């Protein structure tokens, strides 16, 4: 095989991997549809983590409560909780908040940075 052919196959493989959405992204899409208000979405999208308490209701209602009735969200949220079992509920909610913001902004999510921000926020408000 030629190197050119291998390079094309590699590029195609990378492109197909990067477009596959995770279950959590699909869950966020469902949550975004349930919120139904562009003004709330815009506020959530661009609010700093310090404003988390203003959106606590939305996180609790749409991510935790409403998602229980979804076919994809419970599995992805349970997986997240299993992976982050050492975190407090507040830290996990803050990470979800930041992850939802990243999803809304179409940005790459950095879990370690989000966890660090969540831990700092939690320390500040104790």
C-alpha cells in the first residue's frame, strides 16, 4: 500500500471518529430541546461558574429530574456518576453545568479543568 492511501484512510478514520456524538452529548441535545427558551440557553451558555446558583434550578430540573424519563440520559448520567463517585453532588453538578456550556458553545470540554473550577467554587462557598 502506498503512503498516500494510508494517509487518506487515516484522515477518513479520524473524521468519522470526531463526528460520532457521545451519549452525554445526545442527552445535552435533549435537555436543550426541553428548555425551549433561547434566552435561558444564552444566559447559561455565557455565564461564569460563579453564577451557578442562579441556574441550579435548571441543572436540577432538566439534567437530573427530567432526564430520568429519557432513554439515553439516565445511562450517560449514571456512567458519569460512576466515574466521578468521589465528587460531591455540588461538584458533579458544576461539572455538568460546565460540560453543558461547552456543548452549547461547540467547544471541546476539559474535564480536569472543570473539576478544578468546581472544587474551587465549592471551597469558596462552604
